[in-house]
């Protein structure tokens, strides 16, 4: 009965859709090369991701010596760790891109196009690179900008679990009945920051201001800010962004830290883009 079945979560592209997928990949790779990025193709199998990602997200296998490994489940972690642990001094390049899928339990296959600037970099640069790809595709989703340092600091300041923000528990946030917190919750437009920044605690002022500053570096017609949004990608530690169309996240990026290595990057979710483009 499974002879011609495709497992749930698997992908198949053919004909016109495969052509459109290749067009997206070609446009992205040309822009990456133009901006001095080099390509990295990482192994399908991994040992180190077992210690970096929740086990329930991984598809586990064993090698010939029965050591536990998994299918590649995250491109960013692979790029950073392979650069630090394997390539090292053999390359002075810090700008890398990839065009390859990831695999998550139980049978989720997700094609991605992404770029990383390892050991530094300007988030505005990678955000504008993501924008350049979408402009060439004549595709204009909503851009949402957040700063995960804001919910982290609020969690500490008010002594509330970070899970309240991770799980978007709006009812619990409103139940605290704190004016500045409610203002942050409903803050959507960068033009409204002045009215809010004057009443938030000093510990949060600089983090809110970072959102205003990153918006100044870009030109996009539909920008929303979400100061209390918390990405479930745990390595993000500061400014983050995502492009949204309908209920789909088309791409995601931000400042992140892996093994104390501070970097910036983004990933376009090719399957989601094809569904909306």
C-alpha cells in the first residue's frame, strides 16, 4: 500500500513548480556571491546536533559503530560548528550561504536558503539581503521586527516565567495589569515608540531603541514591530526579524550566539515561499 505513497511531511517538486524553486535558488545564490558569500554544503548526518537541539525534534540513526547520530535538523548550527571545529584556520571567510533541506521528526522535510556572517556582522546587512531577494521575486510579505532581549529582561524584572512569552500567553500578560507592559504588547508601529519608551523600565529602554534603529536601515512598505515576541529558536539573543504572509512564516533571521560565537543570519523557507509566491 505504500509503494507510491509519499510520507507525510515529505516533498516532491516537478515541472513548473520545480522550475520556480530553481529560479528562487538561482536569484538567491547570485545575490550571495555578489555580496562575497561562499557556499557551504553540510553533511546530511550529524553527531553534534544531538547536544544542540531537543531530542524530540530529531530523526535518530546510528553509524556503523552504533554511535547515535541524526539527520541534519538545523542549518545554522551546522554552519557555525563546522566552521569552528572543522574548517577553522583553513578559511578566513566568515560569510557563508547554504541551499539545502533540514529534517525533523517524524518525517518533516523543509527546504531552506540561508546566509550567515559568523563572528560578527550587521543584522541590517542580512535583513537587506533578504529584502533584495524578495524584491527580485516581486514578493512583498509583512516584515515583523522584534528583540528577544526584551521578553528575557521583562521575565527577570517581573520574576515571571519566560514561557509566558514563548507560548504567547496574552491573558497572563494582561492579568498583570501593568500599563507599560500592556503598551509594549500592543505596540506595532515604530512611530509609536516614543510614547512607550518614556514609561518602560530603564532596563528595557535600550532594547526597545534597538528596534527603532534597525528599522531606519531598511526600506520596506509593510513593517510591524512586536516587542514581546519570543522566537523558539533558542540561539537568537537580540534583534530578530521574520517575514510573514497569511499564517506562514516565509523567512526568519537575527542576531544569535552559538558556543559564545556572536553572529547574524537568516533563512528563507523555500516551501512556504513557493506556496505564497
